[in-house]
């Protein structure tokens, strides 16, 4: 089994979220620029898919992602938002939704790092 470096993964996720946040800010700043095409950052899940990490069940009691009834999420096409007469593709509403997603990503990342940090401290104190 390959080692998973959780803090490195969390650091990369935070860096990705920072780039996405900067991209969203740039899109909003250019909302009135004629012909500006809204930019988007590749989803972090796609970045992880290229790393060839695989989940492993080390115990028969662990949940399997391929279990019957596992939920899947379908996302709408991001290009479905309207284009203005000036050719600008920035939708403030869409950018605000994306900004909220980035905020959630930062919060999740912070919570995960905090939890694992507490576990590491607890294991050191109990040693």
C-alpha cells in the first residue's frame, strides 16, 4: 500500500483553491470588459485522478464506493450561462456560486487538517 501524505495533499488542495479564488476574482473584475471570456480552473478531482491514487479496503467492514445504492452527483454544464451582447461570458451570479464553492473547499480543508493535527498530537501525547 502506498503512503498517503495527508498534509501534502491538503497543502496542494489549498493551493488549488487559492488559484481558483484568484481566477474567480479576475473574472469578476473583468465582468464589464467587452469580449472577455470567463476563465475556469480544472477541478481538483481531475488533478487527483491523474495521480493514480486508489482507495483500498483493508477491512471487510469498510464501505465500498461501488456499493449498490451509492449516490452519484450530476453537475450541469458550466457553459449554460448566458453570453452578454458585448461577447463577455462572465456571469456574476455564476461567479458568486463558484466563490461559495471555494469557501466551502477552504473550510473543508481546514477542518480536515485540524482533525488530523489533533490526532497526531493525541498519539504523541499518549506515547
